[in-house]
């Protein structure tokens, strides 16, 4: 089932299941070049690839972010 297009009402939020995310054993850390090559091959075959980066937001026109 696809997620709802609008957020749930605030009164419903306390009753939702807590999202715990993936455990650290499910997050690969690539060290040897061979592992990186396998990851690149998998990404090239994926239909969609996304990246989540964390960076400080900017609030003024012309202000530059310090990056992730």
C-alpha cells in the first residue's frame, strides 16, 4: 500500500508505531575496492537511486551551505 499523500492528523501521530529504521548490520560499509565495484554494479542496474545527505540549511539569499 502506498503511503498517504498527506500527513496524519496530529491526534493520530502518538498512536502510530515507532519507526526504528534499519539496524547497523544492514548498512554496508565498503572498504576494499572489490566491494565498491560490486556496489557500483548494483546501482547501475537499479531503476531509481537516491541519496540522503545532511547539511546545514541556508536561510538567506546568496548564503552558501557548508556542505554535508
